[in-house]
């Protein structure tokens, strides 16, 4: 099924205790698109880059089934650029540079062929831009997933709440769920967020896994403990792309299937962190994913017999 | 099977956002003993109290199958006392008072009938006292579980490592695993800790669940998300008591059974936090536990079909 994703397509310069990668490709839509492309080849990408973005990377995305008609390429301008340095524990990072460049005046324009996409992933951007995408859809998508962050809660809570009202699945981390809802208990936070519109809530907890809430049901997905996390950049976007890619492939948004989608998303994210940029994702084979999914099953499985 | 537990039996005064409980019973051995008593009634407790400790609470423990021959009652002295206040988020607490009282000169003496206990739980105490218990065993227990904390790593690392060398299962939290091993990755931390002696490592992560490591195997147990955590005091000890109580009952220390034990321990801990002291544990019925275990199964279960 068709999947539309909007977000940044960008350059990153990343320092981790394992090394440094300069001007590698990144951005929420790129990570999510590549992850989703392991499940479906009917992907519509909406974003903006400058004329400095490498054609070879665009060719790679297209070869993976990512339609780039919705990618604006601004002549004479530069792509969004982010530079950051991770601390030894990889859980904290300092932003060194944020150059908005083409992103400063980004106005998403959906090609006609995008406007009936069944699955929509609104990557982390200003709530106004996310809303502009929803407004251009000529048919209500089967599922709209929104990813956002504390920054928009701090500076644009009203606009953010207006978008949240229109979506089906919200993906945020635990601190953001607490900030958005004003509730410390995640169970109560989920109830409060359901009142705002969404029917599903995914709380991403990094190395502690993820929680999926729907009505009064909860699913706890573990994260795979890894000997080495090489670079966590893009893990959340990769999770979202894998999650929605799996749902688009199976075209089934039941709670049971969404649990599986959380595991598929977590598996994709566990690959993402094994290398800089999309390095690990590029060589990823079907058998690698299958093996990783088995690791997740083994990790979480127990039998209680009474 | 016989289970020996050593640790504090004490008074606590606790303030949480939900209220205040003054001079309620607590302590690692009390919490662990009560939790274990839901699985076996062959429990040997080693601890010390003053003559201020209520006889009615001792009677309750004995009625639950907890042998108190190893509990020293010091005439004219006072029991160990701890007072603490939890912050709004319940994850942080301030210690207001620590009165060692009888604990200051505690020298554990094992009655003859205790010295062949098959399952031993060394609750959080000075490593020297924990070692004194091991030395008095006339037969190597089938399984020795040790609980400790960062404080002993700061002030008595050598003595702690000497005890760790003698045990089978170490239970600590994630930060403590990192401190003990010098490794940030928990996978690497587990490998380093196995080099020190233990064959199993349980990493307690509170609201994020627990990880069980054994050789190159890992099991991730979720924590049950609760609408309200009333008082977290004793949750770790209750976990350890439920964990070892289940192992003693089933007398099976395979990795598969230990996974179940982690879930049983987590279930007991989830009850513990629902009231002050052992309030919730006192009224706990078999059917309550059965229902809670089903909640854990539902929480963690997913089916990946290829």
C-alpha cells in the first residue's frame, strides 16, 4: 500500500566515541523512507534539499522504490545541515550546528499522485508544515502517524495540539508524553493523549524499548541490548519508517498487527545504530532482518504455565 | 525447598505524593521473606531487631512460614530506622534519617538448621556480613543470590568483589552494573561481571523492567505500567524474594525457569508498590497473583509469523 513520508533530507556531521562522520546523508524522511523501503516499494517522499545533495543518494532512494516527485530541489541553495557530538554514554548529545538553509522556507507541495496515500508518516517538523500535508490529502488516509518532539511542545503547543487532533498514531518519548499530557504515569499520560485525538500512542524509550497503547491495552516491546551502539542518529525515524512500512505492507491496523509493527520498527532501529548514517541499512538483507526478528522473539519470550 | 534470606528488618517512615506512613515495618529481609512466602513456607530469616519491633508483625511472618530462629532480638536496643521522602516522579528520593541502631554491631549467626539451606538470598548489607553468611554454610547452596548497591562499590569494592566471586546470581540496577564493570553497554557489563564469578546477572530497571543475562543469552522482562505507584519502597527486595521464592518452589535453575522467576518477581514487585509497607502484600490472594501474571503475558506477547 502507498506510504507518504514527510520530513528532512539532510547532511549530518556526527561525532561519537567510535569516530566521526562528516557530511553524511541523514534526515527524518531519508531514514524513514529507507527503513520503509524494506517492506514496500510504493513510497512517496515529501521534502526539500539544495542542489548540493548528491545525485547518487537520490538515485539510491529511487532504486528502492521511493518516489521523489515531492522532493523539492532548490537551485543555488544548501541542504539542511546538523552537526552533533554524542557523549560517552550515547544517551546524551550536544548540537554543534543547525543550519536550516532550504528548510527555512519549506512549503510542502503534494503531487497529485501523493494525495490519496493510504499511510502517512509526518516526521518531526513544525506542526504547521505537518498540518499543511494533512490539508492537501484529497482522501482521509487509513492511518496518519505523527512524530514530534519536546521543542514543539515548548514553542508551538497550540499548533501541535491542532495537528495531534487529526492523527491516528502519535510517536514520542516518555518525557515528551509526560510533558504533553501533564501526567507522570504513562498509563495516565496515554489516557490524556487519547482525549486529544489519537487512537494509538507509541512511547519510544530508546535502550528500554517501546510501549504501544491503544484503548486500555498496552504492549511492551523490548529493545535489543547491543554490545556496541555505533551511532544512534536516525534510530527514531528508522523505527517509525519500519513500523509504518510493515503496516503498509500488511495493510492491517489491528492492535495485534501493530504490536508486530513495533517489533519490526525496533528491529530496523537496531540495525540503524550499528553504523553511521544509513551505512548498515544499505547492505541489509532479508535474511539479516529475519535473524534479527528471531533475536527479538528469543529476547521477550517466556512461558507461564498454571 | 529451603530458602535462607538475610537483610534488614526495620522501621520506615515514608513520604510520597500520596501520603505519609510513619514507623511502618520494612527492611530487605522482611520484604523478601514476605514475597518468598507466597511460594514456599520453608524460609529461614537472618536479621536483627531491637525489643521495639512489634510481636504482631513477627507472629505474622511466622504464620507465613518464615522461621525466625535466626532473628536476633536485642533487649534494650532499637531497630534499624530509615526515613525518606519521594519526589513527585517517584524515581528519586531523599533520605531524611538513617539510624543504624542494632545494625551497627550486627554479626549474623546461623542456627544449625539454616546451614544447609538450598537457596540463599543475601540482601543488601555490608559485603563483610554477606560473606559471613556464606562462610557459615556447611553445604554449598544450590543457588546464592546477592543484592547490593552503588554505596558498597564506592566504599568497599574489594570486599564486595570477594563476595561476588562466591555467588551465582547478582541483582543490581543498570547504573550499578556499569559502575561495577566499567562498561557502559550492558551486554559488555554482563560479560565482565561473569568474569568476576556469577553465572547469572539480573539488571533491575524499575519502570523499564528487568534484564536477565546468562552466558550469551538475554531475557528482557517488562515492568507493568501502573496508573499509580503509591510507594516504591521495598520493590527491589520484593522482586528478589518473589524471584528466589519461585525458584525454591520449583527447584529448577535452568535459564527458562529463571525467566519465569523474573516475571514472578516482577509481578510481586508490582503489588508491593500499590501500598505503603507490606500493606498490599498482606491481602494478596493466589487469584490476584494469577491475574497479574496474565497481565504480564498480555503485555509482552507478540506473534511474528514469517
